[in-house]
């Protein structure tokens, strides 16, 4: 299995055209939230809106601040929760962000691709 890195544009959802940054991220379909360096988020004016507990790879539990960021990639844009990462953490693009942008990872090419969007509607019954 390969790794997928890509560049995304990240900004404050309250001011998406002001102080935006392009950042390289690891696409991690095993991560729920995206993870970005605290210094990057603070530089574009994003502040924590809460804290959540996460289980780390070694089994320990740790609480981190979380906020909301505006992500742009390939003509798609949307907001998503983001974790304020400690120094040295790898920036990640998590599944909630991928889904909010309508994207998925192609399992063959490992590239980001548009997701097939399905809207379930009410089925019509046949009248007898």
C-alpha cells in the first residue's frame, strides 16, 4: 500500500480569502479529522472551539484542541473539523474533510478522485 500526499489550500472559514495557506498533507483514510500544525492554524486566524480525546497509536489517550478550517482542492471547497497538532506531527487530510469535499482515494492509483454522490429518495409504490 502506498502513501498519498497532496497540497491543499487551507483558510479560516470566516475569512476564506484572507490569510490562506497551501500546505502538503498526507491523505489518511484511517483518520477521522484532519490534523494541521497549531502554528499554521493560528497563522490563518483559526482558534480552537473545543477539545477532544484521541487514542494514539501506542494506545495512550490524549486531549487536543479542535477547530474548523476551510479546505480547497481541485475546484472543490468545504469546511471540516481540524485537530491542532503538536510540534512535529505530520499534517493529515482525514475522511471527514475528504467527504466534505466529495472526494475519495482511488485504491488503484492512490490519487484523489471525485466521489460518486448518491442521494436516496423516496421510492414510489406501484398502484394496483
